[in-house]
C-alpha cells in the first residue's frame, strides 16, 4: 500500500470530516446500480480428472467433460485404498491433476468496468488462464486470491473462457486429508475504475466502553482510471437493525496515484458489545463518490469488543473473566470432503455450541471465509492459523518447498482477508514447527512472521503452537510471541508462571484422547496410552480397530479429556484450551494404520454424532441440566459392566436396575463422573439426579431387542431451494418398542423423490470402506446419516429408507426460496 504525496495535506485540508454518533435513522443510501457487483461464480463449470494438453486454450474442445457446480472436491469421490499416495494420514483417498473450465459473457455496456475473479481456495498448486492468457499460480491450497480479468476480456456476444489447472499429484503433501480441486467458492467482481481495493478496509476499535466506542477506519482506494479528479469517501456505520449510528466524510481526495489510504475516526455511542453470548454485529459501509455520485460501495463487518490476556488472571472479554473453551478442527466436512458448504459448517458449530464450546482453532491453515462469517454471527473466539510447517518439511511434497517464494504473500493475504472479523482474537503463525529446535532459523523466522503480522494488525496477540513448551524453545526465545502456546504437556501447566515469568498462556492444542462412538472396553478405570510410541507401528488395541468411548484411552503425548480439563479449570492464569479435536476428521487414524482412514480424536464422530465425552463437557461448560448415563444395556449374561454418569446441577445420582437401587453416587473432589460396576441383567437402567433431595433429571437405558424398523430424524425439515442448502437426516435402527439397537449394522438404502439429491452418506466408523457418495450405507452402532442437498426448485422432497427385514421409514423435507 502507498499513500499519495498529497495525502497528509489532504487530511489537514479536509477538516470537512463529520463525526456523529447520534443518528438513529434507518438506512437510506442512494446507491446506483452501476457500483460494485460481487456475484457467485460457482455454477456451470466443466471438469476433467487427469492432465490434458492445451486445456487452457479457448478453442480447446471439452467434449465429454463433466458438468458440475462448485465447490468441488474430487478426492472424496474416489475409493479408499492403501495404495493411494496420500496414505492413511491423508485419508487414503486419491489425488491427481484436474482441470476446470467455464465460459461466460460480458455485456458491451460493461466496457470501462474492471473485472476480477476471486478464489476462496484451491487445493493445490492452482494455475489460472482467461482466454488463453496466463494469470498466475498459487501453490498454497488454503490461500484466497484474486486475478484481474479486464485486459483480456471480450465483450458483447463473445465467449470468455476461464481455465484452472489443479495439481495435487505429488503426495504426501499433507498430514491430514486435504481434498483436491476448487473446493471453496469463486466470485466474479465488477467495479468502476476507482474502487475500494481488495480487502481494502481495516476497522479497529481503539477505545471501547459501555458509553462509547471510538472506531478507526483505514480505507485503501485504488484508482485505475488514469484520470485526475476529486473524490469523496463517506463511511457509515449501521447497527443490526439497519439504523445509521455514525458517519465520517473525507472530501477532496485527489486519488492521483494507484492507491491511497484514507484514515477516518468516528464514535458510536452506547454501543452493544460483541460477545460469545451476544455476538452483536454492526456494518461499516464505505461509499466512494465522484462529484456527489456513488461509484463504489464496500461493506465491512464490525463487532465492537475489547479483550485482554493477563499473565495472572487469564482471558477476559469486555472486562468479564472467562475461559476460552475451544476445539481444534481440520477443514473437511466428513462425507462432503473438503468442499465447503455453509450449512455444514453451521451444523458443526451448532453441535459444538451444544457442548459449551466458545472457541475454534483453524488447524492448521487459514479457514474458509464462511467459517469466520459464521463465528462472527454465532459468537466463537477464533485462533486463525497460518501454517503447519515453515521451511523444514514434515511431508515429502509439503508447503516447505514453496516457503521461500510464497510465505510472505500467503501470511499477508490471510491477515488482510481476516483482520476485520470480530471473531478472530489470536493469530497463530505455526503449528509444531520443526524450527523450534533450530537456534538460528527458529528465532529468525519467528521474528519475520510476527513482524509481517504486526505490520498489518497490532490489535491481536500472536502465538505459535509449541509441542516442546520449554523456556529454551527457539521460537519462544525469539521474544516475538505475545502468547505462549502449549501443545499438550498438561503436567507442566501448573508450573507455567515459574518457568515463563510474566508471560501469557494459551493451550493451543490439548488432549488427543481416542474413542469410537458406541464402543466400550472394560475395566473403564484403567487408562491406556495408544500407541505406546508415536514412531513405532501400533499392533495393539481392539481387533476391529475400535477404541473404547469411556475416556480411558489417549495418545502417549496427550491425555484423557478429564485429565486435561481438571488442570485447565483449576488455574486462572490458564486462559483457555483448544481440544484436539472437536470432530473426527479424514486422515491421521492414530493409533491404527490401514484400513483405518479417519481419526479417533473427535468429541463428535465424522457423521456428527456425539461421543459420550461430549456430555462431560456439556455438564462442565454449560448451565443446561445434564444427566448422561452410558454405556448401552445389551451385554452377555452376567458380564461385569461399568456404568458411568455425567451430570450437573445436582448433588447426587441414584441408579436403578429393573427397579432395584444400585446405590447413590456423588462426585468428590475433582471428579467429573460417577461410576457403578454391575453384573449385567437384561431390562432397564434408570438414573435419577437430585439436588437438595429433589429430582432434577431422569434417564433410562433399556435392553434392545432385534432390529425391527427404521426411524428418520432431520435436523431441519425446511431448507432453502438454492442448490446448496442441506438437511442432515439421522437414521436410527430400533427394535419393535423403539429402543435403538446398539449393535445394529443393517445396510440401509435411500431413495429420493423431488428437487434434491443425496450429497453424502456416513456412519462415523473410522474403518468403513464404503463410499461417501452413494445411496446406501450400513448402520454403525445403530446409526447412519444421509445428507440431502437442495436443488433450486421449490417443492417437497420425500426421503425413504429401506433395509431388508426392517420396516421402512419416510420423511418429508420442504424446499422454499425463503427458508433460512
């Protein structure tokens, strides 16, 4: 960015800056139609899997290419195989090279406008052409980027052709499932020659109180008109109801150079502060005017809040002490693969919020923009992470090979893109970086990256996730970190103030507990560390490659959920934690190898079904009454079974088996659950929680009979007919009395009538080799999932589930243009 030579003079002369915090009139902008347009560019692409000569040329004949809409991930459409070069760490799915092409027209009347194409993310090594002209290459699969199309466009009835080559053939290049293709959204942007630059605003709140908030706005305006003129920048702030609450105007801007930065300040009185409980959003609107006419309109989100990390007291938001209760997540969406879908992301966040989560770490890369939009709106604290490696590789073909040429641009682009999101509280410049053991490169690169971030944003602290969290760590000794990030080593937490005097703490990654939903191995009160060593192939565990869900298994570098949380909750200086992980994810099936192909780390399985520890967190992290009793009650006669209960808002829990009390249990000390050890007898377990002698909650777990019928439950029965919205339908196998059958693995077939399709199927089993893109799925522990995706026609969809020997089920889902 550069300032014009006249900029300082302009600000001195332009004391025609009006500052007002008293307006409450509804939004009444007069914005002509010829200002900026940003339209989705996802529809109508052609795709070919495999390399093709001359596919970038406009005259290339794409006969036989597949028609599809973006976002698209071709890897998730493939077959699992131990021979796929990504390996089980990368999800055992194929990579390769793929080509995309799209034709479009530009009206003759748009000559003189500027056109840009914005890619939110392409994995990986993307190259883009328009009408045969090479626009550029971006190796990093998680960066968002823009190309200008204007010089190469044809107008009127002539066709323009975009061609994109995606090269994900060299693998392994990731430690988790990456996906392949144009897996995030694409946008076509049209502006006038004078416009607010790409990611051209930066809004901060340097002074905030309950009475007023001072808003500082830096706006970068680009002039590509080759004409000198005088312009005005008017900036308006609107509240959530659309009322104008502040405005600032800077007049007589010459904009003679290619870019000009304009600084403005204004005040919002009696602001509603953004918080995790009330994520209130304002909107900043930038209007560029020429001779009174609006020639560009640009929007920026605004959340007014203040926060602090304190070495002794931990984290506070808006003056209120609180723990960051976070999870780490990789970017895949289970059966949808890496292809971004806003509703799928929203469902993830809804499920996590249900257990009390208030923080998200974008492990280990910049996220999709839609995730941050949702976190802004739903109230999550985000640790926005840039890299999993720097110059030293972790995989043979990973980003380290692009580091020298691209790391500066990629880091700057992440900060520029994301710095206006109120949900972003922390920048992470790296995860478990090998340079932490390098006394030269470690401090040097850390200082460089921190300086790059600080140049663009000084309002948020910088951390790096250290898996060797010692005072001698070479990333820490750089002195460039604002927060010391610990990965694991919970046994060291209590000594943090002694070992890192005066420093601020964040648990960037914790736990690494392992579990398979619905699997239980006893005794439950002995902890297993699997694998015994991370660098030796694991040959133990269960023969079927499942892992007990009692929260008694973790990796040797990690700890169980209860072990970790007991420490975090104890000390105020521990500002918060990010659990590894919120959801299971494709790839990295620790502790197993093939045929396991997805992780066991999640509190929620790959299909979105909570594991039992979900309810431990819910009992600790929410005020909602909880009583969760497990396991299921289908066992061999006289087998000794450990029964656990998570509860809150109560003094005790009493357990009954077939009406007979098995005793009262109370949590003592730092206990997070209670347990009974019983001899199995078929029938009914009934738990009752009480407070002050009064019943709070009851729960029953009944012995199930043979599978008899199917039950379908949709997370939403009405979705939007926009071609993207989803309804997640849970399939339950129950006995004749409606009791879910815990060992049911029936193959369920799906048929769909109406304007929709089945986007994916899943059951959460880490070793299933069934394809995600199918019309059938085996149940696992009594459950599976079908994902229904809307088309663009309104109407009613009927999903029918059938299975041999079972009573079928049907559910109706309505598609409306006005639905949420």
